[in-house]
């Protein structure tokens, strides 16, 4: 049980790091492409690409953390072979 918990924590941490980097990158790309012409700076104090990058980091971190935990637990669980 302790080993399964440690693999879940490790998978969650790796998923978090990957989600932050991937979500930030996708947010910058989408924000720079589609939100560059909007005048979001007047209302929020942030440029469109910055806002999209922050939202992408948050969403990417949450989704990839959960996915990393699930993947790590699936890899470490024993499989039953059906013959």
C-alpha cells in the first residue's frame, strides 16, 4: 500500500510539472494567436496572451495531475491474465 501511494504521489508531481509547462505553452500560443487583437488590457490589466497563459497553466496543472496519478496507479497495479 505504501509503495502504491508513493507511486501515486510521484505520478501526480510529474503530471503537475508537465501540465504547467504544456498548459502555459498552449495558453501562450492560443492567446497570442486569437487574443492578441483584443483590448483585454483595459479591463484586466493583463494582455490577452498573459491571461490565456495563466488560465492554461491552471487547467493544465489540474488535468495533468489527475491524469498522472491515474496513469501511475495503472502502471504499478498488478494485472490479472485471463486465459
